[in-house]
């Protein structure tokens, strides 16, 4: 059956190359990983070895030197193929903090090994259980003593630690009471997990409805070499914000991949499923929600590429990145509901993959930034309304 999902575009050669590789990881592979609550190690290794996860790393450090647009296509295609880019997207964007703000020595030490896949930088520790998205109130501290920092505190929802070598950590280096602005006094560190776990850092996995490897982390006098400070002390919050546009745009691309998957899955099922002597796709009650989901996905796709275009041109893109993430997460969730409804009872059967992808895409209404916070951003920064928090 002819398909135009997703619509062919300027990245078609890249898409075809990706699809050739992704075809090796079929429905049975992802069902097995999900059933075992495992990690798709073989899949992530294949992506890394082929260089796809090094898309945003400059050529001088062994990467591909591609733009955010190309990187977003990689994330999209993984999900459109029925996979879950959440297993590896941290490797794509977490290194941005190091790339933009790390010293020459740090970049030369880490980036080539991240590009080759020898080192995985899959984790970023920012969120805390008592502060959530109110990051400026975080309580984890890093106190400098001689040539090291002593870290104490707690983090939550920290992903892929079990499959990372390095982790980006945000901690307060100047007490909140001693700074003029609450966004000041926080610093970014790169943590070598091999030297940290069991030596001042403890990890507690969090069971969750999605097969997403995430954890609660505890720091008890963890020692980090002072050389592991990224950029200037006290500028960490600014550095974190600097990388959020790429993260949100890549997550948007994943949602778009999911949405196209749901639309295509529903389209094929509705064309083949015969009830009352006619394919159910002949019924407008089935057609209209599917058409609506496709329209919403196409619109989100346009905003995704607008955000990419601005980012790659070095222009401000906070509004576009936030709106792309909002539109794409909304489109994927509505497409998921449509697809499940189209399949009826079979949508709940694991063999069809709909229920798995349904669970996976629901996450992005909440993370990495909730829908309500995007509303607040748009209200304040685009509509000029008073800040609500």
C-alpha cells in the first residue's frame, strides 16, 4: 500500500539509510525489551557504531558535525520505526553543555570518546524530589575544599545511569541566601560514574509504567575533582537553560515519529479490517479522527523544523522549541488515542505494539517539560502577561 507518512522531504536520503538499519530491530525485538523491562543494548550500540548518535558533535572531535534538523530526523525515524529513542536521546543532547561551555581540555578528553561510543553521556541530574521544576530552589550542594568539591543532596528521575559512564550534575555552590538572583550560585559538573557510585553516590531505580530506565540518586559526601567543573562556577543554571532548546526540539521530533507511527498503524489496520462487510476505514467515524491526527502531526512537524532552522542559524528559538514540543506531544498523544480506538480490543494486545507505544508517548505530556509550563512560557514571553510563578 502506498504511503506518504511521513511526507518525503529534504532529508529523504538520510531517512532511507536509517530505515535500512532500523529494520533489523523489528516489533519482536522491542516487545522483548519491553516485556523484560530491559535496555535495548544491541540497538544503542548499533546506532553509536554507525555514528548516528554523534550527529551534533563537531567533526574535529570525531562527530558528524550535523545540525539539529538532521539530529531531529534521527530521533523521529527511530520512533517511526516502532522503537523508542528515549533509550538513547541523552547521548545526543547531554553533551551540548560540555560542547558549549567546557574547557578545551575537557572537550578533547571526552567528546571524541562520546562520539565513538566508547563513553556514554546519557544522564543529567537536575530535578529534585522537593523542588521539581522549580530548579532555582534545588538543595543539592557542592562545597569546594582544596582541589575537589564535596557533594551532598538528592536527585530524582535521573535516566539511564545504569547505561552511562558520565553524568552532568547541577548543584548549588553558593547558598541561596548569599546570591542576588535566585538563578545564580549553581554550577555544572561532569561526574565519572565509575568513580562515584558506591563512593558517595547511591542509585535507587524507580519502577514506572513506561520501560524508561530512571532513578533516584543520593549524594553523601561525594568527592568530585575541581577540574570537573564545567565553565564558570555559579553559571550552571544559565548553562542548563542554554541546552534546553535542543532537548525540547529533539523530543518534539520523537513525538512526531510516534504520531506518524500511530497514524500509519491505524491507516493500515482500518484498510484491512472488515466489519459489516466493509473495511472500517470506509466509515467517517474512523476516518475523521485519523485525518485530524495527521493534520495535527503535520502542523507540529512544521514548528519542529522552524525551531531547528533557528537553532542551526544560531538565533533565539526558545519560543519555537517550546511550541514544537507542545504541539508534537499533543499530536502524538491524540494520535495514540485514535490508534487505540481504531484497533478496538486488539489495541490492548501486546502483539500489536499499540499499547506499548501508547504508554511511551504519554510520557511527553509531562517530561522533559510539562504542558502547563509551556503555557506559562508562552503567556509570559510571547503574550507579555505577568509571570504566574
